[in-house]
C-alpha cells in the first residue's frame, strides 16, 4: 500500500425524508419508495495492514456491539475478498477499526453505511478494479440499504430499497437528529402498518428554490412506518415534538423504521441552538446537529 491511498472513510447517517410503503410481497417483504439524503454525522472506518483479519470498535456506541461475533463490516470485507479471489486479484490481511458514533438500530442506516464504507475503503486499499454496479451487487446481498449508502448522495429508492434513481436537485439545509435511546422492532412495525401511501413516486419539481420550499413539498408526504412505531414506542412522539417546538424547524419526522427523528432547518445556527436545547432538556437522548452530506 502506498501512502497516497486513503486509510479512513466516513460512513454518513442515512435519512429517509419520506417513506411510502406499498403492498406486502409474496416473499414477505414490502415494496416502498423513499427519498434518501445523508448527514455529516456518522461513523468512521479505518483500515491498516495486519497479519490477520480483525475488527476493533471504538466510539460512544462501541459497547452496544461488544457481544457481536460478526457484523456487516466483517461480512463486507469477506464478500469483497471473495470477489477478488474469484478474479485472481491479490488481497492482504487488514485490521478494520470502526468508530461507532451513531446509535444502533436507529433508522438511520448505520450498519449499512458502515458496510458501504468498508467496500469503498478496501476496494481502494487492495487496488481492485471493481465498478460501482458490482459493488452495489455485493452490497445488495447484505441488505437493501447498502447500495444507496455506496452512492452516498440524494437518491430516490424503490423496490425494497435496492432500486436507485436520481433525486431532484435538493437545496442545502441543516438537520437535527434526535434518538430517544430505544430500539423498535422493524418487522413488527411493517406487520402493523394501517396506512399505505403506495409506491408511485410523487411528482418532483426540477429543483427546489430553498429549504423552506423543500419542507413545504415534504409536508404533503409521509413516513408510513411512523404511526406503528409511535404506537409501540410513544417516546418517538416526544422526540418529534421536541424538534417541532424549536425555533427555525421547518418540518420534523421519523427516519426509516425509527426511532431517530429528524428536523430540517434553513440556518446552521438554528440547528445548533435546537440541538443544545433538546439535549439539555433530555440528557439521556442522543442529539446531533448536522448538515447534508455527499460522499466523495
């Protein structure tokens, strides 16, 4: 490895700006359509040459993963190694270091984003000539959210989340992410949906003139998983309400299957002030001010 190769890669939080669910499929899964953006809050992955393959975990949420003998990070490394071996490309043993800054099972794609970061990082570390569509194929086998995390830019997803289409041009906006420190069972949420908005994408304008105009557009769309999640964990309503009550919040809603809620703001200073206010009132919650992010 030469010193010019990247040794670290950011794994940004994935935000569902809306999430509409369709009918249940024969395989038990649900079709959906969702607009995905990414935040500059996230985990970090680092790779180092080593005598054997290993993973170490640091960061504020490392403890939550201490008993896992396997996870998406290790699986991503193995699957990319298999791809390389089948094509006679050389790989070397590495130590992977995960700095876990995002809460676990929080509806913001932490594990999927970590896996995507590892695929990008090791593809460069091992100098593998792998095109993005083959990386996405490897990622899809690990979870429907991994392909969009590999792209790391605003994207319209459909199918189970693995079909990717370009998003309209989005304005810059600030974010506050709030997680009240609970996990909600995704399967149970999907099984108790009472309102389904369907899988036809809404008609998007070519671009949005401002964050406020974008928020007004989102106000007519929904996260169909929010109602069943709130029925299971009413504290999600408290997290969403805390965002709505802050100055400058344009819109707030739950991301993914929860329990993280996200507020959109026009100004960074409003987001920072809102995060500080919510954190002070709820010291056991995870609260983070952020901005939109596009992967390199």
